[in-house]
C-alpha cells in the first residue's frame, strides 16, 4: 500500500489517531537535522562533519540543510498534514459516509483547513533557520571548537554561539585572543541589524546562506565590524555580491584561518 491507502485503512478501522502518532509525526528539528547529516555522511563516505577535514564545509552545510533535509522535511510534512486534513474533515471515528456528507464536512472544516495550511507554511519557514543552526553546531562539535550555545548576555541578548565561552568573551583581551560571537541567519534582509545589538563590543561573525544580500548592506556591515561567513560556492558565485569584500569569508577560511590559524592557538 502507498501512504494514502494506509491512511484510508487506518481511518476505516478507527485507528487514525494512533496512526497519526505512529506514522505521521514530524520529528523535532534536532532529530531531522541529525537524519539529514547522517544521510550526507553516508553518501560522501565520511565519518564526521569536521570542518578541518571536509574540503568545502560551507557547501556541505548548505547541501545538508537546503537539499537533503528539505526533502526529508517535505515528505514528513506531507504525511503529517495529510493525516491532519483527514481528521479535520472526517473526524477520528469511522462511520458510513456518502459523497454529500463528505462535501458538507469539507465546507464545515474550511476554518480548520486554513489553520492547518497556515501552520504548514510557518513550519517550513522556521525549519530552515533551525537546520542551519543545528548543522553549524554539529560542525563546531566535530571540529572540537570550544563554544557555548545561546548563553544569556546583557539585556537578555542570546547569541547563537559564543566562542570559546562567555567567560572568555568578557575578558579584556586584544587581537586573536579575543572571544567572538557567531550568529546564524539563513536570510538577512534587514535582520542583520538585530544581530548588531548582540555585539556589545565583541567580534561578530554572521553565518548565512543568503544569496540576495546587496553590496551596500555588506559595506554597512563592514563599517560596523561585522564579518560574514558564507558557503564557498556563494563566495565565488558571480550571481552574489560577496566577491571583493574583505569582511566576507567562506566557511573554510573561517574555520581553518580565523579559528584554527589564529584564535584557537591564542585561546589555548
């Protein structure tokens, strides 16, 4: 049976609620990210998402999040929302029903259907951000890079990652010995201005997979001391504005040059 037939059978047997919990449940974001990461590692026959071993770590994150996990997510969401729609229209109890009754129930369930579709749209938007953050965290762990995640700073600021720790970040150090903030945003638009408030005088690196950021925005970030970290393919692409800006690094340069080449030696 295909999935639609399984759903129909579950409803006819009065087991649709149990079926929803067992066969049509969306994994939490961290589990979905792990599934995508595992698939990537198996496909490329590598042991871990180590940024010091993988040739193009930024492109790897982009492939995992934008391709592999997106396909997994779409299938899980199709199943989850399909069962929700069946339950919203037909209910959980199997009853004899004719086409006229089905139409009536569809009409009556319009509000519930709208809510399900809106929730699905919002779920798609939030997934990308969580995925990007989870894959960066996995890369930090695999590379043995010291970090603290979403620690509360002054005025309720909660950056995605602080390297190597909040205690170190607050020390009055100079140059490579300084700690840094690493923030992750899949898309920027005007959102990078929110990240600016997290700086507090610290070095700020903003990781993104945004392909549409304008040159003047990159220059504005440079004037504020914000460095961008982007996938290798985007850094070199003629379709983006990243080429030619000193404050734009690819992930490989960030990990191997900025972290292992400068910072981590000074942090030791």
